[in-house]
C-alpha cells in the first residue's frame, strides 16, 4: 500500500476538504436552481445519468486494532524430513550405581584350555653317604656324611653334618644305617633344631652278621632351621666304601610368601 509523508498528506487533506466544500456549495446551488425551475416550469423529463466519478484518494491509516480471540488448533502437520545429524554432545556425569541384577542362566562349559606353565619352584636337595664306621661313643654324636652326591641349594655342610634350610617349605628326609658284625647294636635319630623326630634301631638278634634299617619323615621347615642325624651314645655304625650309611632329603614345595 502506498504511503505519504505527513506534510504531503496534510496538503491532500486540505485539497479534499476544499473540493468537498465546493461540491457541497455547487450542489446546494443546483438544487436551489432546480427547485426554482420546478416551481416555474414544473417537473421535466429526467436527464441522462452522469459519468461515475473517479475513486477518491486513500484515507489515513487507522490505529492498530486489539488482538483477536485465539483461533482453534489446526490439524497436525505431516512429519518433516529429518534434519542433518548434530554434533556429538559432551560426556555427561556418571550416573548412580544401579542395583545388582539377578544371576543369568548357567552358560555352556567351555573348551579345555592348553596346559599352562608350572610356577617356578625353588630347588633344594641333599644326597650324601658316610664311608667309614662310627662308635660306640659315650655321647650322642652328629653323623657327618663325607661323600656328597647332591647339595642343591647349598644347605648341607660336610664339616659338621648339619643341613641348614635355605627355603621355607615342606621337606622329605630318609636315612639308612647298618650295624657292625660285633655284638653292638645301632641306634640313630633325626633331629630338627635338636628336637628328636624319628629314630631307627638295629639289634644284634644274637647274630654276628650285619643288620640294616631305614626310616623317613616329612617336616615343615623355616629358613634357618637345622636338620641332623645323631648316633646315640653306646651304639655303633658300620660303613665302608660301599656307603652303608646315607641320608637323602629334598624340598617338596615352598611355603606361600
């Protein structure tokens, strides 16, 4: 719609008012003349209708009306085309821990796996013999084994006949003896820190032949514990280069650290 500046609009309004006034005056004069003619000449034949006038200028813009009542809701539109994927949002804060669910059903048994490597086991072992006879004595004496076949872990000392535990764990020991042909009997015991564990005894049985015996024990040792065999006072052992008196021991398994 065409708009006018205020000054131009006022000029238009003045012109329109003048024209309307002039038309009103002219119409009034025409009616007066018509009445005068009618009075003098009577009513004549109606004249031909005049040509319609042109449209007048637009009136001034009215003031803004108030808001109308809210219309009814329209029908739901058709879903639009999905928009482009947006940027990934920031990681949210960790939620609260949920309650533990019920255990699921037991699964099928899996295939048997390959055999794993055995854990590294400390190696401790002793095997030694005595090649000479001993006794009888008037006191209990530690048997010294002078010929050593194995001393893994360096626990046995051939200078005093004592095994000092290098690794804490469970150990197995076995020892063998032989008595002489003379009437003397043989009696030997094994000790842990001078505490007697087990013994072996060979009597003469009225025979002048050699007699032999063996005994064994499994003991729990801590590092630094000492193990030894002793010939009891008043008894004797027989041995020679064939080694009839011997001891063997080794670590079964180490203690858990």
